[in-house]
């Protein structure tokens, strides 16, 4: 079953091949010499029993290094700042916005120190990038952010991205990092968005409560989905769940970015997915005629 699934997905990936000249041909998007990969790591993956999951951070650094050596440009969107702050202070997760913002401010220092240590161990330079929704909703700031990402990636520096929680207002927040990662994938014109989580992929129902729930390996048209996403947030410290991942996949695929929801314990397989079309988790196929330019930026705008 795994082989037939991989064969199907390899066939579906034929819209993004490498030509003999080494350029990546992408349907509906400009040809370039490399693939851009965005990796979103959820709180449920970065924290274990209330503490930072050090082996996961190490595996992430190695996976990013492998992708970089394979010729890819990599962006990491990280969660876990609030949870890390709670760990540092030995506190419960606050329920008020100011309390969460304060915990995020404390936790981001610890989180970035860990990122720096692990990525330095694989000789991979990183940069911290904090963004907020109102930054990207402004066209000038959006284009400036786009140029910043391009400059970092051109130097093979991996941006570690998080929402600028300490200044974001409640009605001007991305709300969760699944949504943030989709917009970063769009802004960076990414080829792949990986939403790493604590489940194997998208199921027809909640596998924790529905014994008949089965995994969906491939989604060609996201509008055809009929699944139960009522389980809510994935962890005590997190804000996302499967519903937010589907919403993020909708945004990313509209921008021409394949989106994969998969378990973080298969993180070492990211390079094989991107380079060989290996099958893990759930693959949401990018649309064949993605939005470009200003139309893509308009995806950020909230309805009136």
C-alpha cells in the first residue's frame, strides 16, 4: 500500500520536476534553480511533558541541514514560545492576551537559544524573524519582508519565524502558526509547506475517538474534503488543530505550494519527500494556476 501510494504521489508531483539544466520547472510559477521549503513545527512537537523536546530540535536541525545540502532553501516557522516561557517561569499557561504575550517574550529567548545551539552544531546559520499580521497586510511592508526573506535565503541562512506576539493586538493576529506558515510560504513563493504535528496526517475523523477513522494520503481538491475537525487545539499549550491546518493548506495551495501534514517523528524524511516524492502523511496538491503578485497578497486581507 505504501509503494502504490508513493507511486501515485510521484505521478502527481510531475508538475514540479528538475530539468537537465538543473532548473526546477513549476506549473503556473516561474522556473528557478532551487526549491523553497517551509517547515512549521507545532507546540505539541516542540514540548514534551512541559519541557522543550531537545531531541526534536536536534532532528529538526539535521533535517534542515539535509535539505540545504540537497540544494533547497529552508524557512522554519516555530511555535512553542508561550510553552517555553511557562517552563522557564514554572507557570501555567495564561488565559489573558497580555499574560500570553509576556510568556512568549520570555520563552522566545529560551527557544532561540536552543535553535542557535542545535543549528550551530550542524554548521547552519539561522536568523530570527518576527512578523505580525498588520506588517504583512501593508503592501509596502509585505514587499520589504519578501525582499528580506530573499536576501536571507540567497545567503543560505535559515529564517526562524514566529509571530511578534508581544505587540500583536487580538484582532490583528494570525491566530495560530499554521496560518502564519501558509502566509510565509505564499510570501516566499515556496514549493512545499510541511505542517509537522503529533498525528500521522489528516484522517476522515478523530482517530482518538473514532475507530473507523482512516488517513487521507492525497487531497487533489481541498473543496471536496468531508472530514470531522471538531477535536480542537492539538495540545494544552498550542492554538492550532486539524481545522487550522486545512485552512492553512487552502491558503498555501492557492499560492502554488504543495502542503504536507505529517507526524513530526518522521522529520528525517522531509528531504525524501521533496527530492524523491516519498509518501508520508497527507499531501495537499498545489493548484495548477496559482495566484500571483498582488492577488496573492490580497489573501491576507480580512473580509470586511
